[in-house]
């Protein structure tokens, strides 16, 4: 019988200036890999990046 590995991925996106930096630092301190979006959400959208609202 084959063993199946389950990998769960959680993505959190914070897009509000100083608050996002604070949240990113807290997550990183807990060992979570954090990426900072250079230029913020505005730059992302201006370069054609997709967004959604829920």
C-alpha cells in the first residue's frame, strides 16, 4: 500500500502599509515563510496582477 503525504498550504495576504509589515514580522517569528510584495497592492494591480474580493 502506498503512503500518501498531505501538504496543507495557507496563504495570508496583508495589503495595508505598516500593519502588513507588523503582521509579516509576527508570522515570520512563528516560523512562517513571509514574502513582502514590493510596491504593495497598487503596484501589483498596475502590473496586471489579478485580485479577488470575498
